[in-house]
C-alpha cells in the first residue's frame, strides 16, 4: 500500500478484515467481466433518443436500481406530436426528462449528452450498460461496439438489418457473456406464455399451421420509390451519424423522424417492424429455427427501394430434429386470413393477432400471442390448462437488469432474439427481391439459386463502420 492513498484507519480496518478471513475485492474480480452485485445500482447510457428511445428511457426510470447517466443522439430535437409517440424527443428533451426525474431526490443531478455514441463509450468508462433505440440500420453496429466495450446491451427489434448482422451480433454476445435483451416487449407478457404452454400441451391437438396479421401499412402511402424533392438540412439532424454503416444517401423529409421504416436501406417495412413481436409465439412454441422456404408477396406498389402497402407471406419449416413440419402465413396492411369455421358468429378476429389451427380446434390470440382463446367453446370448457412450465417475467426491462446482476438470462436475449430476427428478415429478403421464393440454405447462409440475394444478406458498409 502507498501511504499517500490509504489512511492509518483504513489500513487497520483492512488488516482486521483480512485477519478474520475476509477480503474485499472489486466486483469484476468476483464475477468476471461486466459482473454486478445484486445490491449495485447499474448505470445505463441511452443510445438513440427518438420516440422509442424516450419510451424506453421512461421504463428504466421506473427501476430504483438503475441510473441513467448519459444520452447520445445526433439529433437535438424531434416534434413527434403527429406520430403515435405523441411526444417531444431528441437529445435535449430526453436529457431534460431524465434530469427532471432524478432531481426529485437530487436537485443537482445532471447527465452527460453526446452527439456520437462512440464518444460516450470512450468517455463514460463507468457505464455498465447501454440501451439502443436507433433505426434498424444501426442496431448491429451499436450493439457490437457496446458489447466489445464490455457493456451489457438492450437493443430494439428487429435486432439487426440483415441476416449476417444477426449472426454476428449473436456471436459477439456469446463471446462476451454479457446480459442482452431484444426489445420485443410482448415476449415478456403473461399471454404469450399461456399461448405457448397451450400449444405445447396439445390444447387443440396437433398444430401444423398458423396465420398472423398486423394492420400496419406504409407511412408514405403516395410515394413510389425514393423521394425526389430537395434534401433537408443534414447537419441539423446529424444525418451522417444517423446513417452509420449505411452508404451515403441524401436526406429527405420523407425519411425522418419515423418514416424511415418505409425504405429498405434504413428499415424493414411492416414485417421487419412487427415480425419479432407477432411471429414470436410460433417460433417459441414450436422451437422454429431455419425455414426450408419463404415467399412473401407485396400488396400494392413496392420496388427495390420502398416497402409495399401490405404483404402476404408463406414460411415453410421442414421437420428437423425438434422442429416440426410447420406452415406460418403472414399478413399486413389490413389483410387477414379467411374467417375460420370454428369461430362463433358473435366473435370477430382482432385487428392484430394470430390464429393457430389444430386437429381438435383453434386458438385465436391478440397482438404478440396475447390473450389466447380456444374454440370451439366446448373444447375450451373441457380443457384443463397445464401448470405453468415457462418462468414468468418480472417485466421486459426488469428481466434484463436482473440478468446484468447475475440472474437468469433474459428470455429474449440475443441468442433467441437473433434467431427470431433472422426468420423475420428472410421474409423481408423475399420482399426486397420482388416476392421471389427463397429456398434457404441455413448452414451456408445462402438463398439457393438466387445470387442476387447475397448483397442483402450481408449489406455493404461505409469505411470506418466495419463490424467483422
């Protein structure tokens, strides 16, 4: 010990503890890289402060053992009153919201703000974790960069923008052993657990087919292809950082702040937006991995640049080990499956949900596999639900925080999240190819006989933004 760093009192205290057979050591020595004791308060940096970033930050503020200490976003301000977020977002409003929350107990509380999240990772060495709520095209880069910096990561869905990224993020997460969670929050609900348990228990007999639909359509209904109007001020929103690894393209008002989802180079359309929510019950219940084939047909105008108004898609999973032969049909843009005969006349299909067709009945659910209902009614009345077999969630964000502190892995960690994302993105790939049917070679990450798919399976990135 150096005399200048330790007082006599501290030295005596340390010797007494050692003599009693104890030694106090840093938490990373006890638990390894990224370890946090259950009693610790974790520090989180927000990456991406748009509408979803603000919502996610609000959820973290509810957790007493979490402290948000930094926020990073290239855009200072967004007015989202005309979008479903109905809020003000961007770096400054989100920073103000966080500081206002903590000032109730600490009047001088301040958080640091950054334009570039990479600077945040470099300067905020005390950060335990980051929450990524950026557009789809930067999810993989942010997640990989943070994991390699030793930070636990929560990332919005879809986990990545292409299949190669999904596999790379999963690989890095497994290498680092850090706690991860994908932001498909409905995965942590009670309803989807009941649905999965009913299906596994044979509540409606053997199930070989499911139909899933969402009402989501395009944000820019009248646009065909890329916008041709004048570019907006790119400096005001930090467009270069916004693009991240995506090759440069001029910014137009049709891209921001939320409508980027319509464009393949930035988002993944309705299927990419909702697939990780609404295909989840099928993937989870039947342990689906690689589909044998995928064909998703556009409804309405679409092209190589812009997503369609709606879609209808067909996934076929061949029997392989624990994976049964299974057909999954997907609909968006207001399209729905034919009304099942077993559905009573006084019961309507929900605007968003899933239909599982079994040999002895059907199950109809709400969004993300929630609220399962068994039909016909006589089947439901006679059915004795099984005891819960899936661990119940304490909350999507709570489960991630508990995993950081050494608890069980969050149930939508990147190992599962990457698999669900890859299945979703294969449907997006079919759409990007104009609705071509894909025969999937999972082992070699290849669409058989479709070399034109290769640039979408692993997209080119700008120099300096490599993820390999």
